[in-house]
C-alpha cells in the first residue's frame, strides 16, 4: 500500500486515481500508523510553501515522514509542491524553512519573455546523455516557483526560456516538478516504473 499524504494542500484525488488505474493499492492519509505500515509514500501538493510547512507541522507529520524516508529509506515520490518542500528553503509567499532532505532552495521563476506560471506540456531532458530513463516524454507543468538544487543530484530539466529543474532523484527519494498523475500515459509509466521496484499491486 502506498500512503498519499493528506496535509490540506490538495491534488490528492487525481494521484489516487492514477494509482488505481495502475492497480497499485493506495490510501489517502495523515495517520501515523498507516504511514508507518505503507510500502511507499507520495507527497503531492499545490499552493503556498509556507502554508504547506505549517500544515505538516500542525499535523505532526514531519518527524514521521523523516523517519520513514530518511531513516527507513522507504520509497518516496514528491509531486510539484511536494518536490519543493523537501529542499532547505522556500520563498512563497516569503522566506521559510523547508524539510531540508535535499540541498537547495525554491525561488520564483524569473523570465521576462514567457508567461508565469509555467503552464502546459513540455519535454524534459538529462544533461547526461548516456543515461537511459523512462522520463523523456511530454509532461504537464503548472508552477510559478522552481527548485535551485545542488547539482550533484540526478536531475532532469525542462527548457522554459531558462533551464528549470523538472525532477530530482537521490537514493530512495524521487520528486517531480511536473504532475505525472496528469501527464497521461507517460506519467502513468513513470509512476509504475518507480514503484514497481519496491511494491506489488
């Protein structure tokens, strides 16, 4: 069972629908015991970085998630805001501290030529051309802030006038700025390819 973390920042139903379509058992939850008993964790989300961190704090979810992901090395997928939160600092709507699982910060997209938010379908790419990976297709983006990470991470990028981080991976942590659950077959394939190595439906 995959735990889809409910912390009041939306986008839960579409994630669960995608997992249902893949035949992967999942549960929308903020219950400690259910998170502990899960085989994997998804942290989705849209909206304010600061509000999201406050919600996680109020629900007392931060120590549980840190133990399951960082100590027990449970497979973790962060989506959109859920990706941004795992870095050290955010700035929406003001400077605030993130979970700090990965080094880097989240900043507004500064692009005078293209509209903000970055909205729509884009191809993503790796700067390491020798790597074979399933995530080389069109994915759906909607965001006004982007991650500026430590580039020692495994990173995929999207070109939106400037290079923007599309996904990051380190050990058991995988996170995407785009929405795989809204990215049709390419997104479903990505979710399946990540979790099939850890769990069975």
